C-alpha cells in the first residue's frame, strides 16, 4: 500500500462494542482517530488500552461531527467507521493491498448486518453496502444531523471491495427500540427544517407499506424472528417519524398564533 489510511470513528458510551472494532483495525492503520462525545461509561478506559488518538469534543450532529473528526486524521485517505462496526479478515487483507494511487476513486464496501448474533441476509438489511473509504481532499460528509451522506463529486469512480464491514446494529430489543426512537425523532426534526410535511398517507399507510416491502417483497421472513423484528421496527420508525413531524408543524402553527 503506497498511501496510508486513517481510520476515523465517532462514539459515545460504546464500551460494549468498541473493543471489537479496535481489535479489527490494528493491522490496517497506524492512525486510528476516535472522536468521543463525553462518554460516561468505560469507553475511554477501553480506548486507552489501544494505540489510538482520542479527542473529546461536543456533539454537532452526525454530519458535522464526522467532518470535524475527519480533519483530525493524519492521512488524507479516510476509512470512516461507526463504533458498532468492525472489519472482517478479507477486508483487512484487501485494504492492506490497495494502492490508493487515484484520489478520485471512492471505495464501496459490503456490509453484513447483525441483530444480536443473527446475520440478517434479507429484508432491509440484506445486500447492504456503503462508500466508506475516500480521500478527504475531494469527498466529505454533508452536514445533516442524522442520516448523513458523503458528498461525492461528479465523475468520481466507485470501486467495489470484496471484504465486508461487520455491523452489529443492536445488541438486544431494548437497545434496538432506543436507537429507532432516537433516529425517528432526529429525522423528523431534519424533515421539519427542510420544510417537508407529514401527510395522512405517510402517517397511516407508509408504516404498513414499509413492513410489507421489507418482510415480504425483500424476503425478510427468511431471516426468521429477527427478520420479523427488523421489519416491525422499521415500520414503527416510519410511523414515529411522520407523527413527530406532524406534531412539530402543529407547534409551529400555535406559536404563530
């Protein structure tokens, strides 16, 4: 590998999962940057066991916080990871062999998503992949508070890798419920700021359509109970997001009167 990679992670209270990530990246990079948002559990103690650079700072929303963390990296090539993700052996070896000679290429990486210990091969989570390796001189995150996306210039070439990022999405039902509520409320606020509205159809029909899409048409039922839970949770997320969006607009009307 002629060019080196910096691995950049943002986290808060991830003591239960972050060690899996740290163990998986040691052979890939000599620059692992973790931006911590005031963790109150044992996250910092775990980080201090590994050769990583820890920065503690304020939470600015997902997009802005990731951009701030990226700027702390030593190298321009960035592998952006979440604290509940790790690299499988194939991806580790693949990353070590990449030449990274073309700065106008981004790398699309397959994801294997887990609910607890169950690998979800179907439904919403099946066949998942994302661009996560990029050169920060040309590519970076947008400033969305939630569901942030990379801004990739036109003409950028996308190269697919074979190895996978292992994403342990939720450890149990309690964790799953908490995260889905958090994301739904944040996304409702984002939609509100963008001037989007919550229609009757979106509140009443979209949740059911979402469930049928993921569980039936995308074969989520083949993942058993976990596939059913995943489809149900996304349906609930959809309902809560649009219900909260309706509420925010009603508050706006009341304040004006």
